[in-house]
C-alpha cells in the first residue's frame, strides 16, 4: 500500500486528522446593518467620517458577499458612552441582541466602521 501525498498541504492535513471537508454554500454573508460614529462635530467632519467608516465596512464585507441595507451613525458620541445611551447605537445593537424580523430591509448581522472608534466599556 502506498501513501498518496497531495500537493495541497491543507488537504493532506485534513486527511491525516480525519477531517471530512464539505462543499461550501456560497451565498455570501448576506445583508448587514452598518454602525459608525464620530465623537464631535468640532474635531471631525461627520460626513467625511461616515464615508470613511462606511467604505471601510464595505471593503471588508463586499468580497464576502455582504451588503449594507441599514445605516446607523451617531454624531457627538464618545466611544465610552454605552450602546443603550447612543441614539443610533441603541437601534443597531439593542440589549436584547435581537435583529429585525425577516423582510425587506432586514439584516442578519452588523458591520462596524472602525472597531476602535465605537467600543464602549
């Protein structure tokens, strides 16, 4: 008996570990709600900040088949303000962690414009 060695190291590793690879369903990651924020109008231009963050999110989700269908953007909100106290943040990320009901304009996940800019304690 001879051992056939694949030229694909990941395939060889899967075989050695007994992992069965299944076909991927290539529907993409689906529709997402976007959330971004800028802390002050005096130090940041909200329109530019929104455009940059929205573009950032699209660069990440686009190749994965994602599409932004809902937009939430807070102006004048520090990253230290809890989500439930942010006007748009509360709508995008409610404490119940529930998502909108399926239907036109609904989304199944959230895309964040800049992780370090939107965190809260």
